């Protein structure tokens, strides 16, 4: 009987779906059950703040797995079902509807949820953005003659601002810090993004806090610390996300800024793994520093690694962190971890694009960040990512001048 339990994955997002597929690609033949509290098949989130809001035509749900693939791969997807408790000693997962499912191994890919604004009134005009339902509801309201307020100058807020402005709405971004993108993005890149938004007609207000919000079903008034009141038709709140740890906490699994896992993605309880936005893990490239990443590539990479380790590979996570964001006609990309106080070397590309190389005290390349129109910075960021993985100490003049990064890579090999 125990031979039929197989692996249960809780959280049918990017990471869970990728792990399920990868288990089959690795030749795992026993049952795989993918449980998600959303009613849809697993779908991509990056388009929710971009294509889904931007497109004239009603977009299709950007699915990661189709019914056909699920059936071909014999992956059982239980949608609209919330996992409520784990009986770790009995190796059972209990669903909210009372069903108990036995497992051999369990993978938690429960993701993250938007941080809520404390004491905001309940209103159909105040939005958070994590799910396709939220994106479609927001999309249905955006009109050229309306005013969209965006609270938070982070990636999601800025992407929504760019999409709403591109659809003709008047947009105001409110950021309490002295600049946008304060977390993990160097100042010159934030300045370029601010200028990009301003050129496109977005009002960016930094250094003002929100003192109060009044809303009904037609309008939202945002009261600011400098005495101004911004009257908007819609307010989108993008003030960060928090890992979904409820299930793990209830089961007694160690939590440390997310579900705490080791470099093999194992939690503190045997046979339970965690991966993606919900977990924090030690990263060997950064001296074992514990990180939690909210990034699409990380969700994919960790899903693949979890699948390997669930079937005994015992490999450590080593991928270089990578993130991108599309706003108007520009793309921003970051490989590695951008820390304040490091040496930064700038390389200018054509059309105003540039890359910043971030070096540690030994002049080792630890991160590269860049911004430019379209795909201008993509190649250099990709090569930088490989240099970071190889722990290269590049000659500084090779970074500033137009030396092809490929030649540095060849030397490193
Ligand atoms: C609007 C938006 C735009 C983004 N754009 C970018 C981008 O441009 N670039 C980039 O690198 N990254 C981007 N990201 C981040 C990227 O999408 C996430 O890092 C990725 O989706 C994380 O995948 P995940 O599977 O770990 O978590 P999720 O995608 O959040 O999936 C977790 C799933 O688990 C479910 N769940 C949670 N608890 C339970 C439970 N107890 N029972 C059942 N189900 C449960 C959740 O409902 C959810 O469906 C964006 C994210 C958002 C929201």
C-alpha cells in the first residue's frame, strides 16, 4: 500500500508545476499529486502586471501546465483545494474539506501573498496583485480617462503604473522612501526608471507617507503626509509580499523569513521539502547567507532541484539569483545580489543602456544590474551571470571598456 503514496506537492504555481514535470522527466514513476487552492491550472504570474493589463484583447490565462500535459504525465491536479494541516508522523496531508492524503514525501511550494495595507477600508476600488482574478478585475476597470493611484514604487507597482499609463490612464506612484526601487536595485538604475516613467507621463512622488485612505465603491482618496490628498478611481497597493508559511508553521516546521530549508531544500522535518517564493535558503555563493527570493527563475530552478532531491540526488542550490522587470519599452535585469557599499563599475552601451558590475572586497564579481530599451542588456547580464557563478575576479578596465565578457569567461574556463 505504501508504494502507492508517492509525492504530494502543495501549491500549484510556477514552482510546484515545474517540480511535478521535472519528477517525471527524471523518471519518477509513482503517483504525483499537485494541490492548489486556486481553481485554475497552474499559470504564470509575470504577465499579470504586464500583458494581462496591457493587451487590447482579453488575454488567455497564461497556463504553465495544460490538462493534456497533466494527463500525459499522470500528474493528478486537485484545484480549489486548500491544504490545512500536515500530520508529519503519520505522513498525511489534511485538506480543508477533511480529506486526508498519504504521502511518502511532501514538497511545499506555497508561494507568497501581497502584504496588506493595515487599516485600509474595504473597497472594490483597492487592489492587490497576485492572482489572475485580481489582474482581470483590475484590467476591467482601467480606462483612458481615469486616475490610477499606485502605492509602492517596487517592481509590481511600477509595472502596473507602466501598463495603466500605456492604456491611457493618468497614474500617480506614491513611495514613502526617498527613491523608488530601494530594495536591491542600485540608484542609477532607479533614476533611469524614474525618468522613464516621468517621460511617459507618470507622476512619481517619493518621500511621502500615506496617513489615511478613504474609499467607497467609486473612488479612493489617499491622504499624504505632506497634506496632499490624491483622489483616484482605483488604488493598486504594491508594498511587498510575505511568504505563505501558515501550513508549515502549524506543522512545527522551522520558519526564518519563510520556510527555512537547507541548501538541498529540506525543511526541519524529514521528508518535507520547500521551494520557491515561500522558502529561505543558505546560498553558498554569498557565504551561506540566508536568502528568500521572489523571482520567476528561482521558482523554476528550485522546482527542478526539489524534484531531483525528492528522488535522492542530494544536490545543493547554487544558481545565481536572476530577476527581470519590463516597464514601457525598457527592461531591467539583475543577476546576483546587489549590496550597498560595494565597488561598482559602469559600462555604457548604446541607446542609453548601461550595466553596473558589483564587486566584493576581493574585487570578485558578485552582481550585475542593467537597464535599457528592449533586450539591450540581456547578453551582458547573461554572461555576467556565468562569470558570477565561476567566482571570477575580472580586471576592472575590462568591465568599463567594451571588452567582450565572453573573453573573460573563456579565460576563467
Ligand atoms: C504580478 C506579478 C508579476 C511578476 N513579475 C515578475 C517578473 O517580471 N520577473 C520575475 O522574475 N518574477 C516576477 N514575479 C514573481 C514570480 O511570478 C514568482 O516568483 C513566482 O510565481 C513564484 O512561484 P511559486 O510557485 O513559488 O509561488 P506562487 O506562484 O505564488 O504559487 C504558490 C501557489 O500555492 C498556493 N497555495 C498556498 N498555500 C496553499 C495551501 N495551503 N493549499 C493549497 N494551495 C496553496 C497559492 O495560492 C499559489 O497558487 C511576478 C509576480 C507577480 C505576482
